[in-house]
């Protein structure tokens, strides 16, 4: 038995317009981060590299929603993000993130990070290996009023698991 072929007409432009708010000012079309966007992202990187809770509350909105692959439900606000940072720091106490590249349009920032650290604690059930890791992450951040109100992140967890010895390298 063969499956029937169906033709589906998709109008990508109308789909995008229905999901993306109208852009009303020229600066919303900029591909370079604005000074305030850059400042927010720099403060955010300082927070994730230090775990400074006061800085977290300054840069992350109390209503922020974070979608992390390590958690089935979204995390909320600075405390939710501190949970993720705590998990990472318990496994990689010396973890540091480097913001390699950003592209901003309006209040949305696409960011590419490099995460480096030493696997000195349990990570997803894998005991400490002492291995050094260096992996990439690609994240989208949503900003409002000079604060982060949302994030969708995709770290290279496969790369982490390979580098800590939990999975074979390709």
C-alpha cells in the first residue's frame, strides 16, 4: 500500500506576518544590537558567569519565561534562571560563557555562546570525569524595558555528553 501524495500550498510571508508583530520604526530592522540591547546582554553574561543574584534580578524580569531542554516545564523569573545556573555550576564549578556573536532585531536577540568548564560534579547522572569541555549554545532572548523577558536556548548537550565521556565521540 502506498501513501497518497497531497499538495499543500503554504504562503510563508503570511505565516511570518501572523507570528511577528509589525515593525514600525527603522531601528527595529537593525541587524546590529542597539547600545541598550548590548548593555542588557553584557550584564546578562556577567550574571551567568558570576551567579550574582542581585544582577540576575536587575537584568531578568520577574515575569520572564525560560525554555530549557533540561526542564520539561518553562522556568520563571530570576529564580528559575538561578536554578539552571546552579545545576550547571554544581557539575562545572568553573563554567564560563563567552558571548561570541549576536544579531538583534527590535527586542529579539539571537546569541551564540561558547561554554567552557571542567566536569567536576555529577551532570545528568554522569559522575565527575575531570574532563574539560567547550561547547556552543544558540539562544534567542526577548527583551522589554531593558530586561530579559524570555529565552529559548539550545545548548549542545550532545557535545557536552561526548566530552565528559558519557557518549562516544563521532
